[in-house]
C-alpha cells in the first residue's frame, strides 16, 4: 500500500461498536444454555433477574448426570465414527470420481452424462429418498451405521464431485503426462501426483462433509432408529422425549453436544471459513 | 490410430473408477427415487400388502387440507426467512468488511451459529421462547410477548423464522463478505470523485458487483429453508394445531409412522418437482440479470 493517508487508516468506531453490541444476539442463547446447565431445578425462578442470573455454584453434577443418562461417550463415539468414516470415504471416492470423470469429459458423451447425472442429484431432497431408503437399507441388512455412512457418501457426492472437477480444470495435464512417459500407471500417478496436488480441495471437502454429517439428524433418525445406537444429536432428541421436563439436565446435555463442534471450530476456524466459502462459491 | 499403452491404461482405469461410483450413486439415490415414484401410485402403509391405485394419491394430494396447509406454511416460512436473512447478512457483511477493529474476531463470532446443530439450537431457543421471553414481556408490559410464541397458532411460525434466520445469516454473511472482497478499492475511489456515497454508492456500485454472490445466497437460502426439518422437530413438532408443519416434517411424520407411505411418496415427488422448478427458475432469472449488467 503506497497510500497511507489518514482517511484510509481511521477505524470506523461507530460500526465497530455496533457490531460488538450485535454479538449479544449470538451469545445470548449460548449464555442461557450455560447458566441453565449449571443451575439446580430449585434455582429456576419466574422473574427476569432469576432467569438471567448466574448459577449459585458452578457444580458439574448436571453434566455428570447428563453424560450417564444420554450415554454420552457412546453417542460421541458414534458421531465421530460416522463423521470420520464419511469424510475419509468422501475424499477417496469423490476425489477418484472427480478425477476420472473430470479428466475424461472432453469429447466424451458418456462422461459428460455421468457428470451431469451425479451433479443433478443435488436437487433431490432427502424427504423423497427417506422412505424408500429405510425399506432398502432394511432389506439389504444395513439399517445401521454402515447404511448411514453409505447414504452420506452418496448424498455429498454431487457437491464434492463438482468441487474436485472444478479444481482439476485448473491443473495442467503436463505432470500426469510426464509420469506416464516415465512408465507409471494411471492409478499410481493419481496417488503420488494428483492426490497431493488436490490437498486444498480435500480440506474444503473434509470441512463441508464433516459439518453436515456431524449436525445431521434426519438420516440416522430414520435409518438407525431400530439399532439402539445414538449419534450426539439423536441422543438429544431421545433425551427430550424421555426427560423433557428437567431443563437443567437437558441443557447440560445440549452443551455437551455443542462443545465438540465448537472446539473444532475454534481450532480450525480458518480452514472452516475457507471451506464454506469455497463450497458455496465454486 | 492405436492408442499407446499408457493411454489405454488411463482409459481403462478411469472406466474402472467411474463404473462403481455410478453404481453406488444409482443404488442410494436414483433407485430410491424410482422406488418412491412407484410407491406413490400405491396405497402402501409402510407395512403389509398394498395395491396399485393409479393417480388416486396425486388427486387426493390437491384436495388434502393438511398438505395444502404444509405447503402454505413452508413457502411463507421460506420466503420471509430468505428475505430477512439476505437483508441482515448483507448489512452485517458491509459492516464486517468496513474498517473496523478486531475484524477477524468479529467475523469468527458471527459465524458461530452456522457450525452448531439445528436441533440443539432449536431446543435452546424453545426454552427461551417458552420461559424467558414471556417473563421479559410481562415485566416490560409488552402484551404480544407475555405468552409463549410457540403455543400460539398465529405466532409460532415467527419463532421458527427467528431460529432459522439466526443460523442462516451466519453462512450468508460469510458469502457476502467474500463477495465484497472481490470489489476493487478503486471502484469506490472513482465513485468518491463523482460524489457517490452512502446508499447510492451501495446501490449503484457495490451491489451490481456482488450480484453473483447475491444469487448464490438466494438459491442456497431458499432451498435450505424449503427443506426445513430440524427446527420444526425441536421447536413445535408441527404444532400448535399443525400450523407449523413443514412439507419435510409432514412426509416424515405421516409417511414413516402415520401409515401414509404411498400417499406421502406422492407428496414427496411433487415436492421434488417443485424444488427443481424453483431452482431452475431462480438460476435463470439471476443469470439473465447478470448478463444484463
């Protein structure tokens, strides 16, 4: 920047202050969740001061109880298992698919059709697939975590394929051709050259897939409902129907469900923001 | 012309990758879609035997008051939420893109709602609407707030709009910010020389340049809001008296446990066609606008 005049450097304080005040709308619900999670049922009074006040003591007993009732570690484990497996499968399958289809589309009707066929899947709402998928996964004997993972791998395919293909159009063929001249097979070239080049796209795909999988309720709800297995959001749903009246316990449980993704966000904020923008704009 | 060994290997490998990928996609996307279409011509309850009923379900669909109500709610919800979300996120993005202190911290904070799950957020807001807002309303003497919004047939949908927007604004703001960053600084400088500032600057300079981002947000928003499910599940379960039953929720509720598998399949198929039409129309309109500019 060659121009360092005063006007360009002044901080716009009114807007800064307005934006800081606006953060209340973000933090208020979270603040409510925190204070209720720490309170005892006897502290829940019916006036403003009582509703907004901090808890009398910061006891973790509600959290311990909520963990026991919702079988927290088990649900967390399931959520992690579903998310990690889906992300890995997405990067492997969609990356390969994006490469094979993207690199062959030039002058090939078949691959153009394959690409459009998969990408048009983006318009299919889950509501229409839901009921037949429940029947189908039951018939195939995968009305469990395996079925949910397979469904996710297919649901995220249109977007991820599009992202990978878009990214590859900007990568010259020269490297792959050089590898071919050296006698490397296509398969080997992909893993040793193309896969590492697509690293920024893997990050985007991982972030988008992980966040949608982690927060999804509907798919596990309809497909694994018979297995007795819970994901973290599903555990809250079941908790609500069983113990809906004990708000302190419920909120401790909600907070426990929110903490993992919040931690993930705090640690990988930059990648997440980049990933979300890339996914939407490209 | 004979292909070289390398080119042949490349062709074969690509085919060997593409076929299983297509098969997987067919199996869990197209096959259920076809099956759903077939079920929509039956009176299948979700269990037991069933018969073909031809177009019966589709005819009933158009005279079914509950389905009509759910379409009315879903479209009202989607339209209002889309407008509110886009207006607020555009303002927020302009603010977050101006010369402010703690820029990245503020941007980070305003994105938080997007990473949190809709169901749990719904439960937290449900408590606020049921217990906190009425108390505030009573203390301040605001009649409209003094009873729970969620138990009123006229106001429950507003509560869902608030929660839906609270989450969606985060996402749209980030997209608008990335749009605003593509506007070069000299556009504003040139505008300033011509004496263009404030609202006029936004209307004539900034907005036309970020139209592509506006269209992304419109399409994204509308599609997500039309498929609303988690918030309904957490806040109202479609009530009171079915005033907030979204199409997705109705299909889930009556199709999965209400014995209307066939009928709701017809509903789902119509919903699918509606979504496709809206997406196509929206994309063509915004594309045409972009070309004009």
